C-alpha cells in the first residue's frame, strides 16, 4: 500500500466516527521496559546485551510504538479492542522483532503481526534518518490540518474531507496546494515550499556525495520533503548510506510532476489553491477560538466560505472570458455592417452572454448558502418572510393564508426559503401580463409538511414536468435553468422530501414540496 492509499485509509477511518476518533494511547516507557526484560532473557553475553540495548534505545523507538499501535488496532485486533489488548499485542510484536519466541495464539495472526512489525520498524528507522516525515499518515494529516485534535479525539476537517473526494492525480495536486499554502520555509520537513519546487524544476536531477569535504555542494532544502514527494510518486529518490558522516543520495523529478511543481513554484491561484487558502483560514480561526463555539456549525461555515470563494473565482474567470468576446462581437458587427442577418445573429450571441452572466451570478448566490448547517426552524414564519420580500415582484397576484400555529422542521432554513422563493418567482412570471393568480397553501400532517404553489398560467406540459428539475432546463426563454434544480437539491437531497410538478386546480401549474417532519436531514 503506497503513501496516498495509507493516508486515505487513515482519513476514512477517522471519517467513520463523526464525533471524533479516540486518539491512540500508548505507554512508550512500559514497552521500553518490556524490551529491556526481553534482552535480559535473551542474552547472557554483556557485550551482546549492550549492543541490543543500544539499538532499541534509539529516538525512533517512540515512533515504532505508535506505528504498531495504529496498525495493530485496525489490522490485527478489532477496532474496539481494549488498551490492555493492544499493549499486550505490541509486546508480542517487539519480542518477535528481537528474536524471542512469543505468540498471539494464532499462526495466521502471528504472520500478519510479523509483517506489520517489520514495516513499522523500517518506517521508524527511516524517520529517524530523514525526520518524522510523511510515512506516518496520522502525524502528516495533523501537520497539514487534514485532521484536528479535540481533547482525546481526532476529527476530520474539511481539508481532509476534500482529499477523500478527489481521485489519484487530483488528490496529489490537492495535497501540494495544502502543503504550499502553509509552508514555513524551504527547510519545512512537512510542507513543500515554492522555493523547493523551483529548485526541482531548475535542476530536475541531482546527485550528492559528501565525505568530510566542506567544498562539496549541499542541498539547502528539506530532504524530508523530497523524500515525501518520492512517496507521492513525483520524484525518484535514491539513497546509499555509508558510515557517517559519508552519504550518497540523489533525486530525479518524474515528468508528470512538472506541471504540479510549476503550480507551486509560480504560486498560481488555481481552484485548489483558492479552496485550500479559504479552508486553512477557517481552521486557523477555529484553533484561535475566533470561530463559532459549536464545532459542527463552524465546520459548515468553513465549507460555505470556501464555496463562496470558489464561486467568486469562477465568476471572475467567466467574466474575463466573456467581456473580450462581447467587445470582439461589437467590432465584428461594425466591420460587417448592419445587415439584417448580422443583427439577428448578434442579438442571439448577446443574449447568450447575458444568460451566462446571470447563471454565474446565481451560482455565486447559491454557493454562499451551500453549506448551511441543519437547525430547527418554523416553516410558517419562514414563508411569511419570503412573501413579505416578494410583494413588488408578485404585484398582488399572491393569495396566502398561513395557519395560526407554527410548524417546526429541521433543515437549512435559508436554502428552504430560497427554494420556495424560486417557485413563487416562476409562478409570478407565468401569470405576468394577465389577470393572474398565484396561491400558496400549507398542509401539515403528523409525519410531513406539504406546501402547494398554484397558478393559473399556461402550465407545464406533462412530458416536461420531471425534466424541468434538471440543471440547465429553463421554463422560459432566457432563464438560467438553475432555480428548479436548486429546489430539488434542497427539498429532496438535503431534507429527504419530494418536489413535483402537476396540473393545478387553477388551470396552470402546481408545484408541490413535501418534507418529512421526523426524517428531515441535511448532508
């Protein structure tokens, strides 16, 4: 299993416990005493005992114990194993590494334990040489803020959740964006720095040999970061160690890594870089108690801020592309003259540009509400507020007689209100320019709340009543096709209800949204 797979496995394990995964608790000193007792049992030669003791007293011993605890808890023992069971299995693994016969009572489990212990010992020794680098997913995840620690538990952050949503090369690109956004300098062992990325691009292959010669060239950047890039498949790292202080090492940048390193070296404002920056600022606010005290609420607001930033960036880029196109169109028409066919095509193109701009503006508005946390809210008061804000738009067409008593749902209040507003806007447009009527009614039941929005407009053909909820499908010419898509997303995906279109008793269209009272939920 490579580094990225092990990191994913660790984060997925954390994600399975939304309330936070208990942090591994190990008594390093107790296991060190066990090793000394095993050495006493094994060796009668003082010199042999001294060498064994020296080997097992290295600084990487604590890392070895942590690695064993992490692997044993998931691979050897059940996830709910007690601390005593974990500690006893660690001692068995240590005994077997030293060469003393010890068993778990199962040949298959012993074989698996040997493999786990050998991998842990190798990883701990490597870390002892190169620093506590990314071979340890839990420590690396914490250092790049993919997880946060809350008391005795570890919780997944939006940065870690984003990684789990991304495939192969995009996951690597995301890690580099997160690392570079918080790098402490060229010698940061945990996070790649733009200067290191530039060095690797300028000198994609280097080799170092040092033998007590101060004239030999040195590498002024973190070797641990180069080693980690190798673990991610971006660099081929080679190392041939001689007796200290002589060593021989080198690297070669792999060709697929060049565009990724260029993004970091040039500090490009890529979508990943913008999102990483937003989420990191939110994590910093949480750590400094500047965010909301409720961790669940804070996590949702973090995602909302990042989504809003992404939306603004998309709007900016689309505008930058469309404005020159609009100018070029005007010049083309000027040069071609005001022929009827030219004017006709110009009108179509300009209408398309305006529609695209309306779409991105609406997308930004929706994104700013996209991660609203669930909370109890009164449906009746929410609908009253929507109606009050649409007095001019509906121009007296609306009939609404709300019930006297409130009705409580749990869900994203603002997005629910936006969904209803979209439905009322559609109804208002359907009756515009005529003696029209729009009517909204609430039908509460024991297990659900139903809201009907009727109009006496032209209605919706039966064959289109399902399709109009798909993104990009507009009821009227020039619409963005996102209003009803948002209705379905909020009502069905986020609140577990249903949104349908049918024939209205008034003669036009009826839009019905039904939300379960006991099953209301948000993602």
